[in-house]
DNA sequence: CGGGATCCGTTACGATACTG
DNA sequence: CAGTATCGTAACGGATCCCG
C-alpha cells in the first residue's frame, strides 16, 4: 500500500486525522455506521467516488483496525466496523450537527441510498435517548427500510430490515429535510407528512418523543 | 479563489466536510481554538505547512464565516474564530479523544508551539467542568504559558498570558504525555512532575479535580 | 454481476524562492 | 512579517479492463 500523506505530528487530533482525515474516509465511515455493507452498496451511497479510491480507503480502514471484511454468505463479502471503528460515532455526530447549520447548496446531488439518514438519526438518537425508552421500530424513508433499536439509554440504527418492530414509521426524505431546516413545523409534519403503524400499543409516545428530540438537535441554527 | 474539490452531497456530514474537511483545515482550527493567532504563529504550530496552503485555507475559513482577520494593534493582524467557528469545538474534542487512543508513532515531529495542548485541554475541560468550579489558572507547559478560565460549568483555555490567575500550574509536555498514555500514574505525576503555586487559597482542590477529569478523559484506552 | 486492478489526464499539495 | 509565484510530485477522478 502506498504510504499515504500523513501529518505525523505529536497531537491526538493529528493522529486521528492520519486515520480518518483523508478525503472520502469519513463518508465511508458514515455509511458503515448504518451497518455492514457491500462494496457496491457503499459505492452507490457515495455518489461518484472512484472505485480505486473506495478500494484504497477500505484497505486502509481495515489496516488500521477500524473496519473488517466479513462473509455475508452466498459468497458475498461485506465490510463492517470493528469495535474501534464504532468509536467514531461521536465524531460523525458532531460533524452532522455542525453541517446541519448550513443550508444545502443548489446544485447538490442526492446520495444513492439513505444510509446517511440512518447514521445521522442513529447517532443523534444515541445522544438523546433516555433510560426509560425501550422499543424497536421500523423506519421507512422513501420506501428504504431502517431499523431503530432503543433500550436502556442506548440506541442503534441500522439500514435494512427489522425483525420484530413495535411500530413502523413512514415518511419522506424531503419532509425530514424541511423539518430539520425549519421550513416545516413539527405539527404539520406529524399531521400530514408521516404515518405510524403501531404493533405494541403504548410505544408510539416514546417513539415520537425521541423523534422530536432528534430533529430538535439537528435543526439548522 | 479556486473552486475547491467539494462533495456537494445532500448530507449534513458532507456539508461539514466541504467546509472543514480539507487537509490542514482542522489543524488550523485546532490552533485557532487556543485564541487569536498571527500567520507566522500558525505556520510555526503546524510544522511544515506550506505558506501558500495556509493562505488558501485561511481565506476559505474567512470566506465561509468560520474565521476573521482582526487588527491586533502595532500594524499586526491576527486570525480569530467567529462565533460559528467556535462551534467546531466539539468536533475538535471528539477527534482528540479518538486520536488519544493511538500511541504516537516513532518518527513524529513535535509541533512548533503548544497551542495543540491548550486546545485539547480546553475542549476537554469544557466537557468535564462542573458548575461549582470557578477559577482562573495559569498553566505552564515547558515554559509556554496558557490561561484556563473556568466558571459556572463553562471553561476556556487560551494560549498566552493570564491576567489575574488564582494559581499557577507548571509541568512538562513529556510528563503530560506519559500521564495520558498510562505510562505514569497520577500520584507520581502529582508528586514529582508538576508544581503548583497558589495565590487564592482553596482553589487548588478544584483545579486538581479538573485536571484529573481531563486526563481521565484523554487517556489512551 | 460484484469486487476489484490498471491506466491516464487533471488537480491539489509541498518545498523553495521571491516580494512588498 | 505576511504572504505570492513557481514547479516537481503525489493524490484524485473517470474510464476501462480483469477475474471469480
């Protein structure tokens, strides 16, 4: 592997950046935080990353112990975070919270999948979940399925199917964006831009409370 | 200004990285978090950044509203963070906390000044200060002076002189490193590798408690 | 078809030299 | 002191090809 450009400075921030500061690396981590993913799935979510760069970045992440290759059956391999890699969650969240302060530019391109949404909401949920909250929910955004598990003050959001959800929440990406950018108020969102199918009665209050805290936290300042 | 490489993705993390994700930018912010700095002071702290890159990055930070040029008197100009730029403090801290998990490599170069120490300790202090703590301290590391202000649960650490410190704390960078890397235990540090000169009696307990919390938080895992 | 490797034009970086 | 100018080198981005 080519010895990448590195700061090699005696500073913890520089040491962190030597591992995750390269172009694309943090966005790859972002998608991996939504759960294990195949090469092509990552490539799709990162709209426009060159294949060789994705290869190179993944190799470095594996080499540094932040990710690993795993067998997903059927001869397919997936990349997933190691325990060390998962510790980047707070960095990812702080970046998302800071980035949420800026309105999107005009000529932006939407990501090829919504792993970014799962990661951002999951990291936010981890910050605002209370010990009393306890549920599993399917979250559908534009038909893409994610699974939110909350228990004992901890939260985890994965891109993909949910096994035994207490409820299913559906909405659209554009409505979520309008909500966090302050272009739509929460009542309007709750009334006309999402739907809730409850399987375990009583859980919907917990869920909506969490959603409200998440969007508060990610609102454009 | 050359239109820099940018992700232009519909994702808050990408929006953040479009502003602060370029090489060197986060390290420049790191040094600016220690207080206003002149061009040459930044250049020294970043050991080896090319002058044109520093120029370019500073221009972009100013353009994006994270920093500004200010008059420091005597015809000197300094760069300083804006309110928006100060909001990167949590990102910086999370990077430092993550980077602290890795031991320094062998062939690293020490920074030209200790602004990195001021920033890292300041960001950590902001996380662990309690509302009961209230003091101003001069911190001397290898003779470089920094000023730590703590009041009402908030904390701020600036590189430079302190006006009316309640106490003066002296130590060396190598001792601090050994402490956070677990190569020296806190008692040994307190006994033989630092000294404390107290001006306002009673404040030293608060200070040492804060120091202990900071090093706990930054200890290599 | 998924998971890369290889090639090549373009852009950014890094070092040094130079200027107001 | 605070940058600008220049230029060789390394990284990126897009495309194409390879292999199971």
